[in-house]
């Protein structure tokens, strides 16, 4: 009989040496990832190590450092990492025995009358009228489920993969916080320059209006020209409050990113902001590198692995489970006796096998649900890879176009400066009029405004390249405090 039982358990163990999860595989669309970006000829390795320092702006460096350390979105994401790591440890506990300690004390005092021995009560002699009893016990309880078919291991692998995905989500939030800080900072730099140029233009138009009014009184110009100049002056004056409001809004958003208040941000920014524009090409690497660089792609892959493991765990529920229990302890009628282990020991050992026969289709439905979840994760992963490729390719193209646009406007500014200098010299030589000089100067201010916006576009588009390519960086920030335990190795008995 014992041999038959052992043979049956061996057969169950051998049948469990089958991987019940789907085979690990890339979705078809991601397996066909192109070998190169169509809009980039540079295939050098991409190493985005603290890439914002290329702007050589200590104010910006300090803001990014504070954002990575104090941003509330990052703090929330870090808490989610800790939660996911704890949930993985909860799933891992199913792989280990459960041990509990117990201590019981019981006292009873009941009348003999009315019990099975009630006929003995009241018979005289030494027969008691009541029954009094004391009992005490100490014990340990241990149970362990033999994971023959890998259900517990697959559930733990799924929880572990979920924790890894949340860790990559944390890195995605870090990247987003740094990117938002940099983009908002350049918005502030451009906003300040636009306000400065607007004030200069208002003063210029006030002088131009005075000159036109004098020319109109002398009959040297028509009323239409005077009206046009006055309208330009009023429109420029009206744009100033909007620019100031936009600047205040940007400073407020930057304050939120570094977890402070606008008043503190105004003090920190009360100095010249002079970031250096960067026009260097960004090595993009190969598109396949996106699988290792972008944290959102890595998170999608981890969630695909979690869904795959859960399919195996749900399939394993079709097969029997074996549970071993042990309950050693002591029992006695007095407190001192429970510590007399040699004479009052007790033990209870048991092994149980449970196999599902009929459960109303619950297991089959769970398998179908897990498989559908796996298909969803596969579609999400494929979409994430396609989106990553599109974003990187578009970011590279956008950066190149903004670089070219900036160079064109820079040449236009040189021409506008030459024109303004020429009109100034003509006026000083008495061969030109002052109004022409004012018009040339205003044209220069307009080009300066366009150049400021173009510079911001170059910085933001370069930022877009770094963000689209993903990756990590060497930043002077506190590491994430959560260290996840190693994932279980893929084995045969799963």
C-alpha cells in the first residue's frame, strides 16, 4: 500500500515537470522592428548620462536635482514600488511552510444532573453533584503545500514581474519629472525674453507714434499711417499682461515640480538665466535598443511576463494539491504539566491530497480570463514598442528641423541688425529719416522675439529626443530605497 502511494506521488511529480505557461515570445509586430530610424543616419551608442548638464546652467542643474529628489509624482511612484515589492513578498510566502504557535487554557464547572451521568447525582456517599475540569496545552502548527505543478511559483513569478514593471514605471516618472522641469525652465527663459522685447517695442512704438503724429500735423503722411501705428502700439501694450500671466503660470508649475511655493521659486529665479543652447547631434542607437532603454517598454514587457506566468498558475489549478501538516505540543491538567514535555507530549501528523472534480467551470473561466489578460498585455507591449519607435523617429526629425530653423532665423537677425545699423548711419549722415531707423529697429526686435522662441524650440526638441530614447542617467540623487528580491528562475516543474 505504501509503495502504491509513493508511486502515485512520483507520477504526479513527473507530470508536473511541464511548463504550463505559454512560451516566451515577442509579438510579431515587435519582432519586425526596423534596423534603423529613417530620419537619423547616426547609429552610435546612446548614453544619456545627466544630459541636461550640456546646457551648462547651474540654476537648471539645481532645479532638476530638486525635482528628482522632491517631486511628489516621484514620491507617489516610489510608494507604489514599495507596495508592489511587498505584494511580491506576500506571493512568495506561499512557497514556504507556515508555522503557528498556540497556547490554550480551559476551565469547566458543570452540574452532573442533566448529563449522561445524571443518575449518579444525589445518590449519597462520595458521588459529586458537579464536574470540574482544568486543561492546558501548548503547541506548534505547521503546514506546507507541495507545489508540484508550480501554481505558487507562477503566482510569485507574476507578482515579481508586476513589481519589476512598477519599478520601471518609477523610472518613467523620474524621466517625465526631469523633462517637465527642463521644458518649463526654458519656457520661463523665453517668457522673460519676450517680456523684455515687448517692453522695448512699446517704448519704440510710443516714439514712433509721436514721430508719425508730428509728420501728420505737417502734412507729410496720411491719417491711415497714423492710425496703423497707434493700433500697433495698443496691440503690443495689450499683449504684455498676457505674457506676464503666462510667465507667472510657468513659474508656478515649476514650483510644483520641485515641491515648493511660487514665492520661493521667484526668489530662486531672481537672477540671470543663461542656458547654453546645444546643437550637437544626438546618437540615437539602433531601434532595438529601445527595448532596453525606454522604461515604459521595459514595464510593458514585465507586465507581459506577469500575465504569462498567471496563465501557467491558473492552468496548474486543474491538478491535485498535496498538503502536509504537523502539530506537535503538550497537554496537561495543570499549568506546570504542559512544560513536562517528556511525559505530556502529543503530536498529530497528516497528509492530504485535494483534486478538483466539479466547481461549476470556475477553473476553466479563470484560465480563459488569464489568457485574455495575456493577450491584452501582448497587444499593449506591441503598441508601446510601436509608439516608442514613432516618438523617437519624430523627435529626431523635429530636433533636426528646429536646428535648421534656428540657423535661418539667426541669419535673419544678422540681416536685421545690419539694416538697423545702416538706417542709424544714414540718419546721422543726414541722408535718412528717423522713422526709417525706428522701423528697422522694430523689425530687429521682431526677429529677436522669433529667435528666442526658436531657441526654446531647439532645447525642447532636444529634450524630446532624450525623452523618446529613454534610458537612465548618472544623477546625484538618492537611490530608490526599495530593493526587490531576485526573480525565481524558470524551471521545469512550473
